[in-house]
C-alpha cells in the first residue's frame, strides 16, 4: 500500500513523502490541544483548540472559549548554531533543546567538517535525522576557515557544490572568509555561485566589516550576519540589505546591545546562540532570550517573529508556525510573562517533551565513534621562548569577557633566564597552539591577557575552527601537563591544578562526548569551577579559549602556525 501526501504551504520547501505500509503503522491518532493561542501573523491571542491529524499536521484551528490557562505559541528556532560546541551529538543536543520549547535549529556543521570532511557532515545529518528533532544543516563554506589553518579536512569548491546539490542541505553556511569575498577570490566565489545555482541562502560572518567592503560582501549574495556587537554595526548591515541574527551564546553575548532591533526591524532579525556549551544548554536556550525580551518590554509578537517566524521564512524551513496546514510544531507554556515555563513541546505532532511527566520522547540513535587525532606529546622545552633582544616587546592577545573580539596589544615580556614566561601577577600568560593532525608538529607560542589564572593551566581540543590543541597557563609545566592529558584522551578539555589533571574526554572527533547531556554538563561545570578556582573571572573560560584560534575574528589570534593578525590577514611575529 502506498499513499502520497503533498504539503502545500507556500512559505516552505515543497515536501512530499511516501507513506508505505510500515509508515502507516506509526501514524498519530488525531488529537486536540487547547489553550490560549498566540497568533503571530494576526498579532492576537485567543482561546482555541488545535486539531492535529494523523500526519502530524494542524488540520484545523478552532477559536472557542477554553478553560485552560496555558498558552500555545510557535516552537522556538535557533537560527544559527554549531551543535558541536555543546560537546554533544545532535540527537543528545535535541533532547536538551526540546525541554526549552525549541523545535528546530539551523546548523552549520563546520566544526565536524574541519575534522572529518564530508563524512563528518553526513555523520551529523544521519544522527540528527533519526532523533525526531528538526535539524536543518548547511554546507560549510570555509573548511578550513582560512588558507592559513591546518585542519583535518578540506572542502574545496567541488566538495561544497556536491554538498549543496543534496536536498538535505538547505544553505551555504557562514562565509567566514570575508576578505576572500571582498577580494573576489576564485574559490570563494565558486562556492557562492554553487549556492546561487541551487537557489539556497548564503549565511555571512563579517565582524566589523563596514563601508565599501561591506557592500561588496553583500553584493556577492550574502544575506545574514551574526557577528554584530553594537547597534551601529547592525544598522549599517541592515541598510546594506542583510538580516541580523542577534547572538547570545556561551562566549559571545550580544542580546543586551541589540535587542532594540527586534521592535524596530521585526521582519529583519532572528535569534541565535552560535555556540552553546553543555552547562548552559542544560539550563536555558532560545526560551531565555524570549524571556529576557519580554522583561525588557519587547512586543511579544515581534519577539516571536524573530524567534520562530523569520528563520522559517528566510531559509524555507519545514517547521510549523501555528497555521492550518502547518506541521504541528509548537510549545505550550504556563504564561506569556517573562518568567514563563515550558510545559510541553510538540514536533510534527508528536509530544517531544512534557514537564509534568519529566518526559523526553526523542530517539537516541546508536553512536559510532569517529576521530582524527595524531598529536605527539610535548615536553617543557618545546614551549620555551627565548627573548632575542632585551629591548624587544611582545604582541599580546587582549581578551574581553563575553566577546570573541580581541585587541592586538604590545607589552614588555617578563624574563627569567632569558626566557619570556607567563606572569600571573600582571595577567599576561603563555598560550600554546599545537596541530593535532601531525605527530611531528611544533607548537606555536604566544601571550594572552584577560584569563586571570594565578596558577595551573587549561587546555582544549575544542579550538575553532580547525580544532587543534590550544592551552593557556600560569607556568610551562602546567601547560604541558594539560596538553599531554588531552593527547592521551585523543581529545577533551582539561584543567591542571595542584599537581592533578581533571578532564572531560571528547572521543568523537576530539570535540564531542558520547555521553548524555546530564553527564557532560556536570563534568563540564566541575571543570569550569576548577578553572575559576585558579583565578579566572571569565564567564566561559573554555569557550573563550576555543575562539583564540579562530583566525577570522579581529584583531589578534593564534593558530598552529603562530600569531595571526586578522586585520592584515596574515601571520605576524611575536616580538616587536
């Protein structure tokens, strides 16, 4: 037996699917959900019943008085996220997301692609597809992020075009090589052309890009940006024709600076996290941004347009928005006040989360471990830096809490026996990057201020975007101990303090755990606590560390090849 159901919502990709005999046995029974319906399109709230049919679609919305005091609103959507930063597989990420009323995520599998290539993207798609959550994946545009990165894989124009030809890939993910776009680099432009040829959106990543360079970037066909740090930057990009994704992640937090855009440009903004570490994902997600917006007086309909409607419209997602004919993707809350609580989450008509029953019904597919890790251990001598001239200064990466942007500063090194060493007293610490794909690689060494460590070291193989090894510490021995611990584990995050290493192993690609979110979030929180006990005042020290190797966010970063001046877009010398 075979039936075909045709979905005709004009705002979504056409969807057809065969309902074969085995599928029919899994159809839902028709049911009704009642409550106060938050209608974003008609900008009103009314009592009513939602009739869900056997296909998981909203058959009818009936306006009628109801006794329920609960509210039904469209499910929230993260408009840009790297699932890998949660250190969870997509299926486990989904189990956390639905508890916060999130039904879908627009995902850039850039991190897994940098390690495992197309195989990694397919690995993620398959795992997410089997979870019951709505993952919408893009084709990573910059693997590696720059020609200067050494990563585990490379996706050229041909590989990117192959991914874009796949119907499961909905967009070209963030074009981080904005200098390449502005300069008209042939490979970069070939990737953009491949997206245009398939009619798919192109996401942007252009921190601080302005003026003529910005207009060249937008003219290339790039439609979004999630890197804005202030209203001025955001409005220039809006006027240039871009849509702005207001980001609030574990490291970069821009919501407070940008939330006023929601009421001023309700059809041009979306909400995203970009990166969410497991401890924060366990506690909150896009729901917390909706809550904060309400507390700041943002119009609820504009807020839900940003949190739900705009991502669906922009990317053409097959996610429902509480209309007849839509998939039944919605969340039930106890109020529409800032302190609202998510009570239930429905995805394609199935109850994915129920608070009272403490129930998450999403599937946990079997996980196969995949990795690409070949680093060799270091000794203290490997990271020593000798000062060539007593009059020489050093470049210092200056970091800021809650920002990915850094400053390129200069200062006097603290010298011991002719070596430049970490100085906890002045908060200028040694930072080390080591290629993890080559056993004979030599470490790159620099200095950073802002971590605040008084002793010990922290190390991570979550290091955007090539995911090499990165560490910072108060002394060389601690740095080497932390690095060698993650090498022994073939990936992880570690802290060395008081002669002991604490580590969260990340055996999948060196960036993801094979454990559940409860286990990962507890372990991650404990390691974060240990880092703060060492003196760090950063909200998210490991997330901040992970971005010290991202060579496309100004001003000064460190890659496996050394210090990198993002403004000049080239490697630079430590001593000046």
